[in-house]
């Protein structure tokens, strides 16, 4: 199944890391900006809009931006 244009996959994925770091490593923005995006409701993980950047994601999580 193809990914939507507003999702991403990283080649080297650690077991789990904070969502802002994962977004920054994907090259979408800085970690600080990612935290702002999360607070603004722009980030969704596995169908759930995040409200706080204190969230760990793993290799099987689906992350969407501006969905």
C-alpha cells in the first residue's frame, strides 16, 4: 500500500524515540518546530492527534503531518 504524501519512512529506525526527534530526523523541521507542530494539532500517530510532544514512537507507528 503506498504511503500518503504527508507521511514518511526512515531507513534507520531505532526501537523507540520521542516523536519530535523522529520528525526532525525525517528532515521535516527542527525538533523545536516539531514540538510546536504537535501542540498545534498537526501531528497524528496511528490515527490519533497528539496533544503533547512527550510521546514515544516505534518502527511500526504511522506518523502523519497535516492530515
